[in-house]
């Protein structure tokens, strides 16, 4: 009797649990994937309840009415189970229990698929003997079931020869992405991040052009530079990597091309103006000064509503004309190198680490960034019709050290220094359209050697996107084309050292002494 009472209470609890989980999944979280997990839990509780109720049915039923009642109960249970499975299919919950997340979509793909507002067709010609390709098909199929604007087809290249010929596909694991008559193709890929970037490229109705300034020793298009694309096998799969000169910006070029931008050189010493097809003009790591005519071209470009990105290392000589141009916007490019004893990466205090930012579209979703040997930027005061935001600054303990160009015997003054500033507004005295200008006191943070560090690549790409007014597509973390690494600030390294090298061994010794004393 007590057993039956406990079982009845269990069934009531299962009923209430299933009802509560279903209500939470239906009206609680706004994230559909989280809601589907709640609904899946409700489905499990409901099936357990049906199983418990089914055990109550007698094995042998006597009488016609009793058999009809039992049959009705069985049919009702089957019907409820069928409806529950239909509901589960419409609200698919995906679980990946592998340690490396082999069957989980990367954040980039989840972001793009969840933001789709038009139909996108993805066709994947896979190799049925490739385990990585089969995992890609499983993940894409799960994403397509969840996001109704994404249509996915997986075709075995060895069997679908006619379809492959129609698409012009000859290589295994070729991905075709189509939308609104536009198409992009990726050969021999099992990287789901490339699928996300391919979708973002095909959604663009135009291709913004980034014009990189040359003629002053910039690394863009430097003669003799060699770039080698390859792949590195890791636990989580194959990762595309790039071998290139440390001072080059090849990783940045690949990152903006991956999201649908184009780039070409703009030779300033021979230019008479900025071409109209330049969505953004970027001068990264110049080593020689501008001529007066070049400064005039940049000023006219900004006055006409231009979008300019300037990344200056301490080696760049800022002439009086350049300082006058920046001064019109309320900025001054400082000399020397900023050193931050509190926040820096590794053991080098001039590798300044920034973990906190002012709210701005550029710094949204950014984590730690590392600026190697940056120069300071000063704000001269508020300018009418110009909004200035300091994107990155150092700690209170930082100071400016004399660099290679400047020499100073004065005692350095400690205090926060601005490393990156974003301006937006109308240029003083005759500005017709709203300009955008980003001045960063370091170009090395976007170079090949530092681009994979933490959010360095994200800051560089996000800056270009903001300058281009690119807000129609979701912001994706750029591909670094390098094996992932963990970058820690000096303070984080100290905490890690104390926890692992001091407290952990001491705790082992302490527990050992306690066990020894108790056994005595």
C-alpha cells in the first residue's frame, strides 16, 4: 500500500514537472536553443510519466469493456507519444558530449545562421570516407533544422555525379553557398567557420574596398614578402594557418577578404586624390613622413566625409603638417613609447594589455588586446560637431618612455594614456558630410606576429567595419590563421603562478600532514 502511494506521488510529481518545464520552455527564455532544452526536459518527464502509467495496466484484462478501455489507453499513449515526438522534432535540441565539441556548430556559424532574414542554400559535396566531412554534414543538418532560412543539402560526390557536374565541382568536400543569385564556393574544407564566413560573403550586395596607403615603407604589398597557406592538425580538427613575415599584415588582409571585402594599394606620393571606390582608406605602419600635398589630400578626403584609419608606430615621424591635420580634429600624436607596469602581456612591460573599453560599436564583444610598444595620443579638447571616444587606454601606473626618435631626460609622468581614439562628425570649417577617423598609436598590434593574440584581430577588423559603416551583417570573430594560444596579462600570470606553483603544492603537503597525524 505504501509502495502504491509513493508511486502515485511520483507520478503527480512527474506531471507537475513536465507541465512546469513545458511552460518555462514556451514562455521563459528568449533564446530558442535554450527554450528547446527546457522542452526536451519536459518531453523526458512526460515519457517517464507515460511509462509509469503504462505499468499500471493489468497484463490480462477480462471483459469486453475492460479490453476496450485498455486499448483506448494504449492508443492514447501512442498518440501522445507521437505528438510529443513531432513537437520534439519541431523544437530540436542538440547535445554534443564529445570533449572537443566535434558535433557542435562554432559560435560564428550559430551567429550567422541565427541572424538570417533571407533564404540561403548550402550544398556540400562530401567524401563519405572522411570522418571530418561526415561530422560537418551532421552539424549543418542540425543547424538547418533549427534555422528556417538555411537550406542544406549533403551530396556524396562519388554518387551525385550529375549534380557535381552542374555545379562544376571536382574536389571532395566542396561547399557551395547561394543566396539571391549570388554564389560563393570553398574547395576542400571541413572547417565550419569557413561556412559562416562564406554565408556572410554571399549576403553582401556589394564588395567594400579598403585602400591601403603605400609609398612610406608600409608593409602592405612589400616586395619580397612570401605568404604560405597551410593547415595544422589539432584535437578539434584541421586549422588553416599562415606563414608570413612577422611585420606584414597578411592575416588582416585574409580576415577582411573572408567577410567579403576587397583591398588594393593606394600610392599616396603619386596620387592626386582618393579614388571614389575606396570605402575605407588605411595607412598602417608608415616609416617616412608625409609630403605637404599628401596631408592636403587626406584633409580634403576627411572634409568630404571620408573614412580614414591611421595606425602609427613610434618610428613614424609626425611632421608639423601631420600634427596640424590631427589638431583640427582635436588630436595630437605623442612621442615615445607607453609602458604599463600593471597591465602588460608576458614579461614585457611595453606590450601593453587592455582589457576594458569605452562602449562603442568597435569595442563591442572584444576581450583582451595587446599593443606592442605603442605611442600615446592626446586629446586637445572638445571640438564642435565632432564626437571623440577613447577606445583603449592604459592604467594609472603607466608612463611614457623616450623612443628611438625622441630622447628625453625628464622624469616620466605617470597616468593613463590613450592608445586608440575614434572620431565622428563634421570636419571643421567646411565639412559637408560626416567623416570617421580612427587613430591608433600602434600598428604592430595588427601585424602578423600579434594579430592572433587574444582580440587583436577582432579590434583591427571591427575598426575597418565601423569605418565602412558595415552594420548589416553580424560581427564575427575573424579567423587568425594560427593555432590558438592563451594570452595572459602580467597580473593574471602572477595569480596563476601563486595558485599552481605555491598554493597547490602547499595544499598537498598540508593534507598529507593531516592524514599522517590522524593515522598516528
